[in-house]
């Protein structure tokens, strides 16, 4: 078993914190791992990326060759486009759709999301919305770790152990916020994939998952929503235009 991961984002988004959680979970699980240093602009807002690899066998390099990346984990959606060509044909992308507009010609989000949605093995979550629900906008990196957790080789508890360790010195409140961010990311990412795997388009799955109350999301509700909406854009529009958040178990009201 070998897992090759590219972590992508911009300076200040906590790429090293993501690496800390995954690296330590890999060590606990008995894997060998290698991690390249974060490369890119040192100042806040510049593009950064890191290669992270773990395996039950020997690893001879910390750099992932093009075409051999199993997973891109991105805290910024445009950064996916820098590295998608590193993916294996069956590789996965887990990305935030919360933009960090750090260049004057940043593309329109509609076009960017449409392009991202063409990748078959994709998980898209609104990390800004989920981090805010967790209690701190700076916890977006733990949201994306949670969203990616179903693509990793560790249990939820193995990963949360190192979320706790990462933030322990900042106090119980910060630990609780980041655990909550992880959990919201994990359940939202699983719900999103449940919608897509059930036949909903990637963009509609994103729209629906960002409308529903994140506290109520569970993958078990995804098939019910797919069946209730049945590809009917008018029904989806009714959900999106509903006054206030909708609980994930309320699909029957829109079917």
C-alpha cells in the first residue's frame, strides 16, 4: 500500500497543520512516510504546496512524480488547477470552494467550479461556511482534513487524536472548534459524494450540500435527496430558494 498526496493552498491557510495531522496518524498506524517541505511563496497569500507520502513499504523519495498522485487536498480551489496533471487516472481531489482571491485576474467562480466538476473523483466543500459553523473561520484547514478523511487509511479517532495534539496548547475551546470543523468537513464530504454517486451532478450536489444545515448532514440522507429531486431543476431551485437552512432529513418536503 502506498498513498501519494499533494497538499495545496496559499500562505496562511495552514498547510503544515494538515500535514501534521496526517503524518502523525501515519506514524501511529505503522507506515513509513516522507514529506517534502512546503514550497512556494513564504508570505501570506502566496501559493504553497507540499508532497506527503506514506506506505507500508520503503519510500525512496519525498517527491511525487507526475501521474502518480493519489490525492490532491486543496484549501483553495484555484490551486487544484496547478497540480491536477499530477493525478493518477483514478486519483481523487478534495477541495474547498472558498476562494482566496490573491491575484487581480482570479477567474470567475462559476467557470472555475464548472471546470473542477469535470474531474470524476472529486469532493467539493465550502470550507468557509463550515469553519464559520464550527466557530472559527481559521479552522478551514481542519474542515478539509475532515472532508479528505474518507480517502485516507486511518480511522476518525486516529486523525482526531492529532487534531487534539496540534491545538492542545491553545486551550480546550480551540481544540473543540477544530474537532467540530473536522467533523463537519467529514460528514459534508461524505454527503456530497453520496449525492454524486447516486447520480446527481457535481455542481448540483455542491449547491444542495451548501444549502442544507451542516449539523444535520449524514451520508444516509443522500439517496433520499437524489430520489426526491429526481434530476428536476425546479425542485432543486425550490430547496435553494427556501427561506433559511433546510435540515438534511427534510427531503420529502421537496419531493
